[in-house]
C-alpha cells in the first residue's frame, strides 16, 4: 500500500477521532455553542494537505463553517481548536469564533464570517493581491451563492493561482442538490474558462486532479458524505458511505494501529485541555 | 486658488497608487473618470476594473484589504451599497474583533440626486451606521477630505467616505457659525451643509440667530462640549439635516444630542417615500427654502413653550 495513502489516512484519522470526541461531548452537553462536524468529509482536506506537504507548497487557505478537518489536516494547533470550542480566550479565534469561524495565523488559514460563500470572493481578492497559491473551500450549497459565481468569473479573468474546492455532500442542511438546482459546479467553472473536474473523495483521484494546480484557477467538485447532522450530534443515515472506514479496511492493520494511537492521543489532548478549566 | 474637492481626491488617489496600493471599482477608466476624481491610470498602475458583480466585487476588495493592500474602493452611487454591503459589513468590519486581523479599506461612496430614480439617488450612509468596526466621514471640503484620508492611512478600520458629487467643485472651507443665545442650531450632514449655510445666512440677515455646526465625522459621533453649549443656549433646540432618510444617522445623532443636552432636536432629511425619476415625484435633500420653512415652523410651534 502506498506511503501516500497511509499519510493521508494519518491526517484523516486525526480529524475523525477529534470529531468523534466532539460528537460525544455534544451529547454530554460539554459545549455551549452550535458545532458543525466535518466527519465523513475529512478525506478531502487530508488528501489536499498531504499533496501540498509533498509538493512543499504553503497555500493561503480560506475555510468554510464546516472546517475542523481542514484546520486539523493543515496541522493548525489542536489545543487552540479545543480551547476555541470551549469558548476560551486561548482559542484559535480568541473564543470569538466558535466552531464555524476558526482560523490559524501560523498556517495561513483565514476564518469564515458565517455568511455562506463569502470566503470565495475574499479569497479571490487576497489571491489577486498576493499572487500566492490559494485554496478556498465551499460546500455544494454555498457554491450556489451568486457572489461565489461572480468571484469565479473574475478569478478566471485574472488567471489567478487559486484552487476552488467544492465539498459536495449533496446536502444543504437536509435539502438535496437535485431539489435546488439542475446544474453542476464543474460545468459552471468550465463555462468561466477554468479547468474543472468532478471527482469523488478517493485520495488518488484527488491527488491526480491536483496536477497543475495553481498554474491558473481550477475547481474540483468533490463528492463526499456527511456522517453526522448538519449541526450538533446525530446521524441522519446509518448506512451512509464512510470513506474513512473504507480506507481503514483497505489499508489493514497499519491503519487500525494509527487509528487507535490517534484516538488515544486526541483523548489525552482533550483531557489535558479540559483539566485546565 | 484653493484646490477643489475633485482635485484633492484625484491627487490623493494618484499618490496612493504611486505608493503601491490599488483602487478598485466598476467602470473607473471610462470617459469621465468618476467625475474627474481619478487619475488616468490603468490596471498596471493600480486602477483595477472589477466586473459588474457588485457583491462579489466588494468581497474581492475585502480580500485585498485582508492581504494588507489598503485599497480604495469606489462605489459610484451610494444606493449600490445595498449590493456592496454584505461582505464589507460582515467580514471587513468584524475581522479585527474576531480574529485580530484588521481589514482596512477606504470606501468612496458617492451620492448624487435629481432624476436618477429610486435606487441610485441620495446618500445611504445609514446602511453601515449601525455596524461596529466602521468609521463614517462625510467630507464636503478639500481639507476635510484630506483629513479623512490621513485618518484612514493611520488607522486599521474600514472607512466609509460619504461623498457627494455636488461638492466636487467646492474650493471653500465651511466654518461653523455659533451665536450667543441663538434661536436654533442646525447640524447639517453631507450636501445639506451648503443649503444650511444659505438658509442661516438669509435668516440671520432677517434678524434671527441661527447656528450652523457642520457634521463631518458621522461615526464615531462625538458631541463636543462647545456644540452641547451652543445647543443648550439655543431657544428652540436643534435641527439635524441629512441627505439620507431620517430613520438612521440623523435620528441617531439627534437622540444622542437630546440625551446629553436635554434640548429638543428635530430632523429634516429625505421624505419617507420612494424617489421617482420625474422632477415632480423625486425625493431630494432639504433645500434652503425647506430648511427655512422648517426652522420658522419649529419657532412658531414651540414659541410659547421654549424648547
């Protein structure tokens, strides 16, 4: 099994175990704020972060509200994320950002204000100014915001080194994509003269699609599955496909060991931060 | 000859771009160069044409501001702020509070009126007034505009500059008029400042004592002691004038004045109706005659009761 795949699994495992701990915490009323869990979707950021690491690229990253896995995959401070979810001033967003507006100066991760899709034009403007590699995440619902489409067009006009990632879980809260629209984001991006692909959250597919990223604007619409509720602790569908569990099966005992070690590490970190109260 | 407001804005913008920053907006480099307020620069010089997507365009400028560019963002009609405001108000103005990442940008928001219909006409600074993280200035003179720009360059907040096209030819500074024991004190904003001066001059010539205290800094609003004293000493209280609807900046600062002075302060602003294109259905800022009429009406109404 490739080292790449195992490295992606390590990043995904950190996110999955973190989210599982938070899921249990929500159930036990540890948190006093709305929390948007990214479990089920973690393979997107885990893979992209691994590819960036392998290529020695440190992009500017514009995150969306369901962003724990992006934050963790790009190696931002887990302790600061825990503190943020606990509403502490030592949190990554000074206790102001909660779950939805996390950021990291050290890892060039820019927070999201809660206005769906606003991160897209902001990322485009930032990229225009800096001309640095930039990644912006959005969901399949926020991609429908009119200002997202306007920003895609301008990024194409200016041929910016920006990568648009659509985390397509097919849901806006619980409303399916087919109810909301009859078009696909990759086709919209192509109409804007941009390279664009529709793929699933399988790590080799994502890695291969990233060839030539930042040579100009590019959009990847990546199919994925949200494991938990839109917000809070619950499961909409017990039978939903789980990329993380599939990869663990595929990778065998090594992955199982990584999972267990990471689970222990995450639990210890949580305990340590909780004891600080 | 003193510089006009137009020449001042143009020179400040030229120097801003020559220093490496950028100016963004729609249709900047077309004939007219935004009423002659822009140097004839193009994208290579820092004059950046955005697409006609207003909300996205404003968001793009916010991104440039977040990257430290200190952009000037030109919005050619203040009414277009209804499209431009969402990302400016929710990201640029909040970024410093939430993430300690300032997002300073200077918004040139340009008012005009007269036959331009229900959206484009008049000032709309009240849209932003309720939000934290913004400073609002309405300069009508060259010195005031320079002061606004210099404050922006030494600050890390969003600056909303409420301009008015009819001020562009102005090369005079506007001084406050303060009498001992005046009849009433006017607090005019934006283009109403010129009409207020005319109304005050005519009424003063007719034997009344009318104070005029110009309102340039809209937010944060500071009610200086000298102004408070002038208001307290005014027989019939105060009158705030604005080129926006009363239900916003004007009512807000009138409220502050009343709390601090215990004097009555009224407002005279746009009428609470939609503007049409034809002169008979337009909605214009209060002119000299309307201001005089309002002052005399206040004096008549409260003459026996004093304030």
